[in-house]
């Protein structure tokens, strides 16, 4: 489920990237339909690795970069 527990559980806020802000807005619409208060949405800017691409958990797991964005050779 792409929304996880965010629809039904009690949260105050959600932190998203520019890629997932649309989903956060969908979550708020679904929450309002079931009588839950909307979440405060905080959009964060991406942090770039040494190579100029975003640091992501996928890139770290694939051993492309470390958690600080340093290229793994």
C-alpha cells in the first residue's frame, strides 16, 4: 500500500520530497474523507552526492555511494 499507515493512524505531519508531495496531498484528502485531520506537509530539498545525483537509500544499498554521498569505487 503506497500510503502505509498514514491514512488511518494518528500523525501530525509528513515529510516528503518533490517527487512524493502529490501522494501527501492524496493522503490528506483520504484522511479528511474519514474524519481525520490533515497532516502538515513538509517538503524537503534533495541532498546531492559527489556525482551531483540525489542521495537515496537505493543508491546506498546498491553500493554506488555511502550514506554521506561519497562515491564508492
